[in-house]
């Protein structure tokens, strides 16, 4: 039987397999590194695109907030103007009321009663004056109560004093001015 030595062939085959394994392992590592790098590049591109979108949205939000602030300023200005217009309208409506008040007070003032002061706070009117007697103050109160423009007379005080042969009564009367609708004004 011949003697054949297979050991060198096995040794060469083992070296070849180790070399092939090393090449395959190196190729796998290079491929894995390439896949990781490509994945990282793709994700960084996606993040960059999203960041650009976010920046654009932030810029648009800033512009919209400026517009909203301007609109709010215009709304406040509109409200102030409307309030002013309402006040002016109320003043225009109440302008003839003072004329009616003075006219009605003069009409309802009985003889022997003289006013020394008149003060109006809202619809409440304070009359200060001097009368020849306290009955004249009572007559004033009755006439105020019967008036269409005046009502709710209240006496705060009546002080009677004697000066020589004449007597006089100082008084303070409160009354309320009644706001009559414009329809009633047209009827008069």
C-alpha cells in the first residue's frame, strides 16, 4: 500500500477557508458599516427636512402672532370708538332733557317760592330755595308730583325763620327727573 500524505492539502484547504472566512467577515463588516452609514445619512436628511419645516412653521407662527396682535389692537380701538359713539349718542339724546327740566321747574314753581340753588346728579335733582311759608313748599311738592317730567319729591328740611315782620322758610327738596319717550315729546 502506498503511503499518501494528505496533511498539506488539508492545511492548504484550512488556510483557504480561513482566508475566505476573513474576506467574508471583512465584507460583512464593510457592508454593515455601509448600511449603518446610509441609515444615519437617511435619518439625518429626514431630521434636516423636518427641522426646515419646523423653522418655516415657526416663522409663519411669528407672522400670524403679529397679525393677531394687530387685529386685537384694532378690536380694542373699535370697542373704544363704539363706546365713545354710544356716549355721544346718549348725550345727544339727553341734550333736550335739561331744557325740559328747567322749563318744568319754572312751570311748577308756585308764587312766593324762590330757588337759590339747583344741583343734578344723574336723574336726581336737588332744589334749594326760600319760600314765604312752609305751605308754599307743600304746594311745590304737589305740583312736582303732578308733573310729567318731574316726580318722587322728597323734603330733606324746611327751616322757618322770622326776620322782622316777614317769615320765610328755607328748604331743600329732592326730586327725580322722568325721562319721557320721544313719542310723548312729538305729541306735545
